[in-house]
């Protein structure tokens, strides 16, 4: 490493693709709401999915991804 920017790039992750994560969560919500009247187990599966998604995203945002001002703003939803 010759300059400070090279060292910082070594320890900074990628940008967080919040559009992909949000669209995946919304599609799971619609699927659970539509089909859960016939298969009530989907409520539990959706609950587990959202808990795991929350924990993994929290860990990755805090530890791995680069922090920027452009992601996770009010305009995305």
C-alpha cells in the first residue's frame, strides 16, 4: 500500500444494494399474504425470513458495506 486511499479501499466493502433487498422483502410479503390462507405455516416462514433478513442486513451494514448517504433514504420505498 502506497497511499492511504489504497489502505482504506482494502477494508471497505461494496455499496449496499438496498433496492434488491427491498424488492425481495416486498415480494415475500405479497406471497405470504396471498397464499397464507391456504397454508398458515407461511406466517411462520415469513416471520423467520424477516428475522433472519434483519439480523444479516444489520450485521452486513455495520461490518462490511460502505456507508454512503445515498442509500436507505426516504425516496426508495
